[in-house]
C-alpha cells in the first residue's frame, strides 16, 4: 500500500473540490453548457482515480476517505444549488434525504471500520451513485438544450425520462441507505456475540 499523499488518485480526488466550486458558480449564473462540461470532467476524475489506484496499487488510507468525501461535496452541493431552479424538479426534501443518507452512511462506515471490519460499497450503493450522477448530467443537459428551437419537440420526452430517473434515484438513495444501515447493525451486533 503506497504511503505518499500526493499520488495520482488523491490528486484526482482533490481536483473535484475546485471543479465543484466552478460548477456551483456556473449553476448560480445559469452557464449550463459550461456547468455540464465541468460536471462531466469531475465525473471522469471520479472514475479515473479509482481505476488508477487499482491499476497501479496506489491505495492510501487518506485516499479511501478522500474519494467519497469529494464526491459528496460535488454531488450534494450540486443538488443544493439546483433547488432554486424550478425546471429541475429538485425539492428541498429530496436534497435533505440525499444529504441525510450520505451523513448517516459515512458515520456508520467510520464506526464499523473502527472495529476492524470492512464496510465498502456494494451494488446498491454503486447504483445510487450512478443514478445521482445521471440525474445531474440529465438536468444540466436539459437546461443546456432548453433554448434550442429545433429541439422543442424532443424536450418533453427528455423531461419525462429525467423525471423517471429522478424518482429512481430517490428510491435508490433511500433503499441503499436502509440496506447499509441494516448491514452496519448486523456487523456491530456480531461484536457482542
């Protein structure tokens, strides 16, 4: 296990923080195309840091926490900034559910891993992440396309697909949160046997 902090995966993870700030500014100023590009770059760094760490065995203890932390800043912050955008259909209660789930699972992960047990992501958590990223790409894309006259006939279909994905994302967020909570309780109860 590599011990250096400034390796490629950690640098890629850290790059998501300034990218998040730029993205938030883009949303606040309705620079949708630039925001979409910035978010896509950030999503690529998320995939790339994990791939690089596995490919070149550049795992660090700080990287294990840094990667999901910067993801949460990017994703949760973007949802917060999209609340005032009426066409995003993102309600405050939805963002509360997303943030509460992330805080709960991060806390549970710390407690479980402090006992020496592994508490990594499973398929449901990964599905939640993919759906969150897809929803954010979807709304940024829709906002970019809205002013295009030649796409007016396609926008209602794209909005319908977006709303279905938004519903699926909320379901996966709640469902994976419940699943991880049950898993954590079982792991913590095993210590008491």
